[in-house]
C-alpha cells in the first residue's frame, strides 16, 4: 500500500493547527516608554522613574501561555526630583547598587481576572526574589501596541530602606509600580 | 493668680504664652543651628521633622497669643521714662515680627526645597511656594539669620527686664514671672516676708 501525501490536505491540517501552534508576538520597546514608581515620605507622595531599563516583550491576549515579559532595570538610574533622595537611593540603605546594580522581573504566568489580565512574575531586587503581580492593559496599534502595567510591592520585602529607614510611618511601606511601553512589532 | 491680665500684672494665660513661646523659639533655634551639620540618616529626618513641628506649634501659639492679647489687653506700663516706655513697646513689636517671621521663613524654605511639611506625623500642610533650589538657599540663609537677629533683639528685651528688676526694683519682670507676685505698694521696696 502506498501512502501519498496530498498537498491540499496537508495545507488544511496545518491551517487548522496553526492557532494551537501560534506563539505570542515579540515586540521591541520604543522611545517614549517609561518605568516609574511612587511612594510617600512624611505623608506626602512622590514619584520616581528609572532612566535605564530594558524589556523583552512577547504578548498576545489570546496566547497568554506563551506571553512573557522580561525586564531588567538599572537601579542607579532612579530619579525622584529631589537631590537628597536621589543621592540616598543608590546607597547601601536603599538599592545598594554597589552590590546589586540591577533589578530583574520575569513573568511566570498570565491569568485573567474578570476582564483584567494579570501578569504574575518574580522580581529580583536587592538580592531578594519574590512574586509580584502586574495588571496588564495591552492595546494593539497597527503593527505595534501600547502596554501599560501597574502593580505594587512592599519595599521592606526586598530590604529597600530597611534598618534605620524601616519606619513606614515616615517612608511608605507600599511602592506603586507603573510602566508605559510603546511597542513595535518585530 | 487670675487667668486675665489686670492693670498691674499679666494674667496666667499671657504668662504661659510668653514663656512657652520664649522657650520654644530659643530651644528650636538652637536645635535648628545644631541639626544642619548632621549627616543624612533617619535620625536627621526625625530631628528635622521635630524642628518643623515645634516651629509650626510656635506659629499657631503666636496667632492664639495675639488674639488673646487683643481680647485680654495688657497691664498699664510701670512708671518709667518716656524713652524707655517707647523703647520697650518698639522692642515688643519687633520681637512679635520675629516670632512670626521665624516659622514662616522656615515654612517658605521648606517649600522651596520641595520637602513635605508634616505636624507631628498627624497632618500635612501645603507648600507656600513652588520648588526652587536656588531660592531655597537664600531662604535658608534668611531663616538662619533671622534667629541671630532675634537673639540681638533679645539683648535689650532681657537686659531691660533685668535692669528694672534688680536696679529699679519695679514690677516689670515680676508681673510676667510664672509665679511672680507684683508689689502692690509702689513705695515699698519689695515683698514683705
């Protein structure tokens, strides 16, 4: 018995299987993207941002299993608009950039919470790795997209401002993380 | 001792305002001069926060004191030469100006530097001006200079009080002392024991 591959049938099978094999699209981060954080000091909130960071983004709303965020942040690039604070942040009491120059966030899974997509991941900061979840708002635009994420972490979980600065009535316990990414399809 | 002032002596409310503000300003001023040399630490943050909270308290007390003074009035001037009476009142007006200017200049400096302003961790007060690092340096110099000038004005104020007490033996100081009792009889040379 001979077995003959029929090209038309093969094409049909591949076409049907394609959605299952498809992976999320890769994007590169464009200028205009921002990575920020916010906390409070003596009852007054302040905003900061990182000037230097990179992110590898693979995302598809319908392909969450193969989506992935991988973000590396240069901690010495933190700016908050105040000289005293900005000179304190890289120090041993806070980010300790001499020992831990970078923070790293990588997603482990995405899940849907109602209509909201949540990215679960592990954040490594100041030598500590802990789970951090981010709300994801992804808006495709032509061949690219905009991606907005927001989440929050407890600074003392990572030893940021531990020791003498641990008093959360002076420096707030919760740090809000926000990022706005302008993405271009690869 | 009455709460209200009478024509011979200050009431206990006025006395309390006077001495609390006096000790507060002197203490907070010296505290302020010492704290600027501290290296950055949580202790420094706490020390500055306390300085600001005390300064704001003095500002609030000053407003209350002024209101009380307007309501309560003041004892009549002790007998003294006209130039001394004018000098004393002038000194008081200048001192009132400094008591007001000290905390306000600190608040202004704090605003220009972009620091939060919190009263004993209970509530925050708004900034008086937008952040301006260059002007902040000037404001700091003004805030500090005002304290030295205030100390200068204290020389005639305290000096005159002591002179009247020890040399003229009158009631000028006695009527403001916390537990002082004025000599009701102008001709006697002090309290009979």
